């Protein structure tokens, strides 16, 4: 249902249309010049703080992942403490998209401190896209969790992070995490891996 004309002026842009606009903007924001990315990140951060619709707020948070700026990182840190589970899950997706050591540290923090299982699973899934020592340390937290599902997902992500396959042996993965030194790399496959995957 889309309002047109005077009603739109009275009630504002419908949430469905706003979500569509945010998704379209996120696809192009990463290609913006640095100064423009800073401006857009500040604007999205303000929108996120003032938005009452959690679905729209989640879309704004995901869009922030396209903007690797200090203000975007600050906004994502606020989103990590949002009352809505879906917004916090969106924050894990945004950190994964943003990449870098700050992102893996934030995801590890969410895994360690969030009380919602779905958020923690999302953080585990996102950490699996990284390949650095911080991601290993973060995932090791879940190996000691009482929830078998969290342990299982952590071992799956550790396979991706490390390139090792130790099966589903929690003790073996704990030992790996204690002794491992994974070379830092931004999340996502490197050029050689992308080329290898195309053959």
C-alpha cells in the first residue's frame, strides 16, 4: 500500500518504500568518494537513532556496512545494543560486510555478551567470513558454551577461518584455537581464491 500526493506529505514515506530506497542506496554507497561516504554514514546514523520501525532500522544498519567510516562503525556499535533482536542481527551482517579487525572484534564482543541465541548464531556465522586471529579467539568462546548448537556452528565457522578440518571434536578445536596463528586478511576470498573458484 503506497500513499500518494498530499497523504504522503502528511504521513511521510511508507515504510515499504523507505526500505526499498535504503536497499538501493546501500548498493551504490560503497562506490562513493570517501568524503561523501562520511556524509552518508552520518545521515544514516541519525536516521537509525530516530527510526521507530525496527524493520526500517534493520535496513539502515545493513546499509551502514557498505560505509567503512568511523561514524558508520560508531552507529553499528549503537546497533549492537538495540532492544530489537533483528536490528542486532542486522549489525552482525553489517560488520561482516564492512570487514577488518574492528569488525571481527565487534562480532567477537557480540558473541561473548549478547544473551539472544539467534544473535550469537548470526555473530558466529559472520565471523566465519574472516580469516584473522581475532576471529579464531572470538569463535573459541562458543566452544565452551553449554549450547551444542552454538558449539557446532562455531566449529563450522572455524573450518572456514582456518582452512582446517578437525571434524566436530570440540577438544581438538580448543587446542587449535590456543596454538593457532592465522595470518590477518580482510573478510572474503582473495583474488587467487576467487580465480580458483571459477575453474
